[in-house]
């Protein structure tokens, strides 16, 4: 859609920033008066809570997945699942969403100079809902036509307490279209913040980053009204200048200024039920630049509202009901700052877009998700029968001046819905999961009305064949699963002429067929305690997968000299662009994730390698442009001073994907330290890209100009907490 680099213009957000600074000052003053013993008690209570949640020798893979519908941990899941907890997030000191997913196998994040907007790639699949990104149960479906990534979401890492990832269409109980997988961000709760004997608590965090001279201020406050009602609020303000890459060059347009917030309350009507009401929002502003000159002023506001209710029978037999409702609204307003030479979207003839012209992108997503799990036994076989349904509706409204960018992100409505049933059967050493999901969709604008449906199966068999002490924790599993993704509004209805640079038409394609992902996966889970010393633990997950995506959708160029293409002759270069089906995309790869944890520290190793290509209906093969780097990530952490001090580092090797002409191999080294200086003061330090490597994300290789990632970045943060 024309080359744009991005230059974030810091906005004052004067009222919000002033309020934030005032609250920070008030909290800091109160912190000096806080009782240090209360903080010590809190640390003890948190340790007790962690011990109750996981057995002795537990590791990260033993944490229950928030996304799990049957209360599984990652190591228990007969699927490729990963969990990132609060401790890991704190250690990573993430500034942007992509930094939260460091080392998660099979997962890559794409973000160009717009650092706060992120697209997630799982196993080489991304954009247009192939990966379901969910925040507190709300689907994030914002999309804007552009070079590079098409689908982005907005969440500040400071608001997140955990991230769960399930790779592949085995995640089809979490909604329609997720043929690549699901990423679930769970935001912070008051009960995670308040200790049992506290009525209120607060904290303040200040952080400085050397690269881009960035500042982050975060303030949190929680209040317990009574034992069945609590609330939490969090506000985050970030102000960053342009960063420098590993070659010492300033990457223009990478600074940003963002204000984010979170409000959440939890109400427990009975001992067996819980209602969570939440809001997550952000307000961003930046300038888009072209040729070093600001050309567009951009304002973005994202708001997510959620209500989650669950009720569980006392003996957890037939009733474990969950009802989630959500609404996400993202508004992006673009105003031209200078006159711009463009092409008329209808005629393709040159026009001038005057300064002050506006384009608007409004995407609203409504969702309902209801499921229940019944637990019972028949003939010595334990059943976990899960059944439910979900519906997601997208309402896209774009508008503005003729020739404005919004013309190429068409307006329209899309509804996707599904129902499913899944039974998990367990008998001694054998575990079987069998499920069916029915999906349907409808998509329409003023002139089109398209629909379709499909039934998708899943069958998984897991065996734990050994009883000897060293092998008792070894489990093998195999899975066949299908997923169904309907075409998006843009893929189906995009039209008009390319807006800048060169002129050529976009052709709509109302005949697009939905994609069907067919995945076969073989994996192992292994867990063992007391291997080298008492209380230590080792956990390992590994899997090989093969995913055939039938009727894969991708953009193609057509020639008017081909009478079957439907591409007309006209002004500009003699090609057209259209989203079309391919016979299939074939993707396969290997993933592993292991961790060893002991009193002295921990060591982790993860790896993934993915390859993929498309096959046309004529049998022609082409490398898939969305294949990420192969990765190997090693992590080591050492604990000292009765666990008050943790130091360590990460080394990550990235191997360029096949067929990517601009990608290169590179290795990153990071280091970190976390010190509980006093009972109520914590200090964190981190050094990213310690050896100042100059590198670019291969997923940005399809954009017009490579955007290099940050060079060496030093981060220093202090957090003070208090309560009463």
C-alpha cells in the first residue's frame, strides 16, 4: 500500500500523565511509611500460595494453563503447550508484547517500527485470525491493510501476569479459525496482589532504558471490600525515543509515547462461583513518515471489556460452567500532515491528497463463549466431557477521503460461530481425547453475502507405558486434528487501486474458500523429580508436527494478458493483486522445551525448526514467506543470598528460514539480575543484545525496507510495594 516508515511523535497525554505522576508521588510517599514487616509477611504468604499451587520440585511446566478447559498443566497436556508466568515476565522486563514470548518454541512475534503493535506467528501461520490472540477471553481482531503484517493487537506487558500458548488446531475448543494456535494473555488480579490479611495495597515501578532513553512508570493499587469482593487498578506510562540498531544507526520512527490502564474486579457470589469484570485500554499517538518527513498523524485507542463467570459443583462432578462475554473496540484515526501524491482508488489516475485529509479504521469485535465440563466414571474409565459453543462478530467500518488508506481495508461484517464436544478418557496408562467441532461463518457488505460451514475432528492418544522409577514420568502421544478458518473481510472484499508509488488494481474475490488445517503431531512429555539432588525437578516436552492447510489463502499478482485472470488493462503497471486459494500449504517442524530446577537455580533449553511451502492447483511450489527463524534458546539462572538475588542470562541462536533472501543467521546474548534489596524494595537489571548485534526479523523481509531491531539495551528498574 505504499512505503511508510513509522515515526512515533511523543504526545503529552497531559491529563493522564499528570494524574500518573501525582499518583506515583503519593504512592512513593506512602511507601516510606509502610510497615516493612507487612511486606515480609506478604513474601511468606506468596511462597505458601505457590507451594499450595504446585508440588515440591515443580517447574514452570507444572503451572496450570489458564487457557486449559480441563485444568491441565503444560506438562500434562497432550499437545504443544507453553506457559509464561509472572516471574518470567518480570525477568524479561518486556517493553513490547513480542518480548514476552522470548524462547517459546514455535512462536515468533512480528513488529516493525510500530513497536507497540504486534502480530504473532505460530508454526509459520499468522494474520487474519490464523492465530487467535485473546486478552482475558476477548478476541483481538484488529486489521489494517499494509505492507508486512496485517493483523495486530495492543496490550502493555506491565498489565499481564501470564501468557499461555497452545500450538496447532488442537486448540479448536477456543474458537473458530485458530488453525495456527492460540495465545492467551491473562491480566493481573487483586488476589495476586493482596496478601490474606490486607485490605489494601499499592506498588510503584520506575524503569529506565538506555537505548532510546526510555522511561516507564507504573502504579498499581488494590482494595478488598470484603472476603468476596476485591478490585485492582493499574496505570502505565511509557515514553521512548528512537532506538539505535546494532550498527549504531538510529532507526527513525521507533520512539513511542503510550498510556495504558487496567481495571478489574472479582466478585464471589457463593463459595463455588466467581465473576470477573475487567477493562484494558491504551491510547497511542505517533507520526508515520516517508522519506524522512512526517506525512500522517495517527491516533489509536484500544479498549477491551470482559465479563467472565464460572460456577463449579462442590464435588466437581457434572458442573464446571464458564460463561465469557467480551467486546473489543480499536479506533485508528489517520490525518495527513502534508499534501500527498496518490492514485484515485476507482480510476487509478494521479490525484493529490490534501493536508488534513482523514482516514478512519474502526473495528469492533463482540464475543460469547460458553462451556461446561462434566466429570464421571464408566467401567473404571474416568471421563472429562467438555461441551460448549462460541460466537464472534466483527464489525469493520472504514472511511475518509478518496485515496485515503482506509479505502483498502473494506468495511463489512463477519460472524463466526461453533459448537463442540470433547471427551477426555483416562484409564491407568492410557489417555484418549476425542472431539468434534462444528463451525459456520457469514460475511457480508452492501453487495456480498457469503457463508459456509464444516465439521472438524480431533483424536489424541497418549500412553504412559513404564512403571520403573526413572521412566514412570515418560508419556508418548499422537494427535490428528483439523481446524477451519473462514476468509476475512479484507481477503474477500479488498478493491481499488494501489494508493502510492505505482498504480495497479486490487480485485475482490467473493469465491474464496475457507482454509482447513489438518495437523498430525507426535510428542513426548517427561517429568522426573529428585534426579541429582533432593527437591530438584526436570521437565521436557518435544513434538514433531506436519500441518497441511487445504485451500490456503495468499495474495497473488495477476496479468491482464491472461484472459482467465480477470485483470483488466488500465493505467499504471500491467498487473493486479488478489487474494486466492492455493491447493495447500505444507508446514512441518520440530519443537522442544525443557527445564531443570533446583535450589541453586534453574537451566532451560528450547528449540524449534519450521519449514513450509505452498502448492498451487497446477502443482507449482513456492517457499512460504511467513516461516520464522529456526531458534535454539538456552537460559540459566543462579540464586544467591537465600533466594533474594537471582542472576543469569539467555543465549538465542536464530537460523534464517529457507527462501528468505534478506534473512541472516544471528545470535543474541542477554543478561539479567533481580535483587530483593529490602522487604519492600526490589531492583531489577537487564542487558538485551549484550554484544550489539545488528539484525532484522526475517518476518519483516517482505516489507519494502528492512527494519533493524535494537542494539544493546540496558534496563534498570525499581519496584516498591506496601499495604495495610
